[in-house]
C-alpha cells in the first residue's frame, strides 16, 4: 500500500477474490501478490483482466512457473526483491503506462 501511495495512487486494499471482484468497477489497475494465502493469485489476475483492468503481479523471482502463468494471464510482473529497492518507481511506471515491466513468459 505504501509503495502504491508513494507512486501517486490511492490504493484500495482487498483480501479476497470476492472483495476484488466487488472493487474492480471502481479501480483502474490491480496489484496482486501471487503468493497470497487468502486467494489464488492467478485467479485474481484472470478476474482483473476479464474486467479489463491493468494488472501488476508480484512474486518470488525464482518461481518461474508461477511468473509464466501470471504473464500468460495478462499481468506484468516484478519480483519482490525489485520492489525493495525500486518499488515506488516500478509502480509509478506501471501506473503511467510509460514503460512496461516484464511482459514475456
């Protein structure tokens, strides 16, 4: 949430797929933690993309299979470790659409 605020957005926190689906009409994009325990990250990406929302997915850098599934579902991806050093800039770039993060599987 802090990184998203720092990038100039007004984040809305949701903690389940049902809450995400309720929030989707009122947001421009979605940041999804692919390893969250309360929901399936790929299902969340799919729901957001079906609603025609931009999706920024974050996950483990070494989970290549999960990263590929997220990319195939239509998300851009950044590993957690990149958020540590440059998260505000990564999210700001994604929000502005001026540059893409990883978009190939």
